[in-house]
C-alpha cells in the first residue's frame, strides 16, 4: 500500500488530535500550509503532522503562538524540515524554556508560603510592595514572577 503524500483536513485532524477549526486557525496564522485542489479542498503534506505536534508541545510548555510562529519562520517552506532544522528551532527556545522553568520552580517553592500563610510579616513577605513602588513596572505580581524584591 502506497501512502499518499497529501492528506485532507479531516485526515490531519484525526491523526493529530486537533480540531478542524484549530487547523484552519493555524493555517490563518501561517503556522501550517495547505495546497488547494481544483475543487478548493485543502491538502496538507505529511510534514504538517510534525508541525502540529511541535505546536501542541510548545503550547503545553507555555510558549505563545507568536513564539511558535517566529520559530517556524526559521524552518524551510519549500521542503520538509530535517532533523538539523528542528535542532536549530529547539535551540532557539532553550533560553525561554529555561527561564520559564526557573520561574515555575520559584512559584512552586514560594507560592504556598505566600498565599494564605497568615504570617503578617511585612518585613519578610515577598508580596510586600511598600508605597506601591512597583506601580511604574505595570500590573502583575512582580515579586513572584521575577523573584526580585526590587
């Protein structure tokens, strides 16, 4: 049995576990590409399955579709990416993922002690923000997100 080089949107959805609507969204965002038949039906190359798997793993790791799109821009469009192409892409995410791991580790280690701890220690509380000195940094829990007290 010879496998067809192109797959329908339904086949890609079934094989990838991603809804057809998500595939259409990915295509609109330029993350995947489809050729059109004379009847206007979408046809995807088999390499689309790998791209979708990468999208799903990257999202699960906390990367945004913008991050994923920027990385995919480094991949060749005229051919199926090689193992080397994927290595270059993953290396581009290494620093961002390491920073995310550090942030999550800090949150894991500090969060339980901060929320609802009842310590009432304004000298030691990592959430303390005397005189709203962090207002110019914008919204958010800066101490927990950055690990910095300044």
